[in-house]
C-alpha cells in the first residue's frame, strides 16, 4: 500500500482492541519520528513510550478525548489505548518554533503505526503538570502532545463537510468526521 492510500485510510481512533503492541513496532514508530524534518536540523524532540499497565491507566486519566462529543468519544472500558508516545521538547535546544518539528514527527508516527495496522489519536488536551509528575519529566523539557496507539476497534467514516466541522457519533456508535472537498481547497497557479 502506498503512502497516499494510508493517508486516505487514516482516521483518529478512540476505541482500541485489548491487544498489546510489540516493543519493536513501538521503536519503529518513534524511529519514524526521529527521521522527520526538523527546522535547522536542531532536533529538539524526545519521546517517552508508555506501555506499562499501571502507567497507561494513570495517563488515560490525564487526557481529554473528542471535545465536541465528550464523553462519548472517550475510550470505553476494555477499549483503552495499548501504548502512548509522549512528545517532549527540549527547551535548551529550541524554546519556540518547534511546532513544525512536532507536526512532521507526529504525522510520521501516525502513518508508520497505520502501516502496521495500528490506529492512533493525536491528543493535545493533556493535564501536563500531572503527566510531568507521573513520568518524572525533568526541566527544561515540556510536553507538547501525546499519541495514543492501539489496534482499532472502530472505523470512523469520512463525510463531506457541509455546515459544520464538528464530528459526531450516530445512534449506532459510528463515528462521522466531516472533511472539506478537495475542489474547495485546491487552487492551481492563481487563487
């Protein structure tokens, strides 16, 4: 499967199978982040992979999921993520402008995971003080985001964006995600 095909299949997953992810796959996912473009090649990012059962339960409590439909977008009992990647910024290397590095690294991880059949959800609503304490993150590191990982137990459906960008769940529990049509965003040669 080509990269474009992976991108067409990629959706945020919030319900996961209770099936562990092999450490080698987790290392490959973070390895893909390491190889992402970095402004001035400064490489300010580091990562904490969390796959310990106790830490996963604690970390889950530090995250907010699918704000438009909370709490319906939260992982249900038995469908929690099987691992997390916490993305850190070393502020000694770069204090601002690292967001581009984060975006490239996250997309590399998301697509690498999907290539292994693993779904993901990129979370930015994080109780950072609690996670810093939980994972013993020293200064001058700061948490940018968290990537939840697991084998998908749902298949969100893409809808054409009409009146609102808000995603929703129908009465059957199917997640619907509106996206803009290509011809509404692409311009060739001039606007």
